[in-house]
C-alpha cells in the first residue's frame, strides 16, 4: 500500500476528486483487472516465432476436452501459421485412421 499512498499524496485536489469518483464508479477495478490479465500473459512465448507476447496477443484454446491446451500468439500471422499446420496435421492423422 506504500506506493499507492505516496501516489495519493502527490495528487492535487482535482486529481484526488477524480480518483475518488473513478474508484466509486468501478473504473479502478477495470484497470486492476486489465493489469492482472497482463501479468497472467506477460511471460508467455509465441509458439511460432518465439517472441514474448504483448498485451494484445491472440489466445487459442485447443485439444481434447480432457487435455485442453492454451497457446498465446504475438499476432495474426503466427496464429494463422499455427492453425494451418494444426489443421494439416489433423487431416493427415484422419487419413491414416481410414
Ligand atoms: Zn509470433
């Protein structure tokens, strides 16, 4: 709480009133939720290019229900590449079964 009380100490009267209003109206919770979402994904690596993904990453949930997997992609190109391969592999496996 130290850092936050320091920030509040620095605020002018107008800023403090705005902060209070945002807190009461639930905007603050939205910022907190967004930040928490970001912490959840911040160390994720794109499985296609190996880059660390950003806040605007694309998330794909796939696999059997018993073994759900989640992949984070840095952009649409990587997601497309991944899906393309995923579908091809799936089709190949189906062919082998028949
Ligand atoms: Zn990527």
